[in-house]
C-alpha cells in the first residue's frame, strides 16, 4: 500500500465532515493542528458550511398530537406477531378521496375489533409526498382521534417510509 501525504483540499473536506460529529460520551475530542481545526460544534455554522443536498432530505413524519406506537407493540406488529387486520393503499387518490377512504377504513376496522392496520401512502416523487405528510394529521383529527392509539412508520418489508402502522384502541364493551 502506497502512502501519500494528505492534500490540503482533502484535509479541508475531512475537517468539514469531522466538524459535524460529536464524540461518544466519555471520549475526548482528538487534538488537531490549529490551522486545519474544524469550527466548534454549532448546528447553524455547520449547516452554513455544508453544501445543500441535491434532493430533499426525508423529514420525520409530523405526528400531529398522536403518540407513536409503543416500541414493543410496534415490534410485534412488524413481525406479524400481532395481526395486521387490514391494509389500505392510498396510491392514486386525491387528498379529499384519500381522507374519506382513510376515515371509512379506520371506522370499519375499529368496529370490527381490529387492533392494528396498515396504511400505504407512498413516498411521493421526491420523498415528500402529500398523502404521506397529511395522513398522520387526518388520523389525529377529532373524527378519528378516539379510535387511534398511535401511529408509526412501517417496517421496510411493509413499505417503510411509504407506509404507516396504525394501532387502534379497544372497542368499549357495552354497559350491562
């Protein structure tokens, strides 16, 4: 293996990358040559130094006042140890059609006693799909809030970022 000295442009690039990370707890920051030291960890300064990405970065889903599904339950749903009662695919729907279909779907499955369903929204053309962004808000709306226990992004084999697990609450027992 041939070793060569690091070129200044490579060192500059490395210092930009190194400036975006923090050491693990209990680890010290390595000493660097002051001429080539990266700026201290400051997210605003870091963002100003890094080039803008060519395509949008996936933003986490807004959960519009809905709690995520508990990790243990989400794991059981992903592994299909807790049955996914039904699936709905919203591809090709407009916003109004998708919302109406989603509301009917959730109501039907809640009435049938299903505890978990899968909602496939798709990711959109660039990962910023309208249905993907709006579905959690629709599920948190007053019309469905009393039926939905939580919402989480689906596991990769169920659609990943283009699908949601929706945990449904138990249907109340009739009073005797």
